[in-house]
């Protein structure tokens, strides 16, 4: 999935069990807003069925500029500071 020049990010985020109730609504808001961003082709974050603290991330943006703008937007949203200390394991690639 994707075309040359697209930026893809995949990986996981861990939200500790005691923070799920507070952070999942912020994550859901972040997902809705991200999907409306110019240059966003695909943005999914799904909770693991067996490990509720684990969330699988799959993103695709048209180009590096769109991805960079998304990063700035995410940091400025409520999700950004609330999730700053979460464990993330991401792989970013330019197609």
C-alpha cells in the first residue's frame, strides 16, 4: 500500500492499564482529527485483542511535509502532552 514518496509509519504504543480510561478518548479524538488532515491517506490505531494495553499503529501520508505537519498537529492536541511518556516502538519509511 502506498506510492513512491509516501511516508509510512507502523508500530505500537503501550498505554498502561491504569491510564486507558483517561487516554483512549484522547486517542480516539486524535484519530478522527488526523484522518481529516491534508495528506493523510491512512491512519489506524487498533487495540490488541489479547493485550488491551497494546495499540497497533498504521499511518500513511502523501509526503514528508504532510507527515511532519501531522507530527506538529499531534503534539499540539490534547493527545500530545497526555501521551508524551508512553512507550512507542515505531518504524518510519519513505516509499
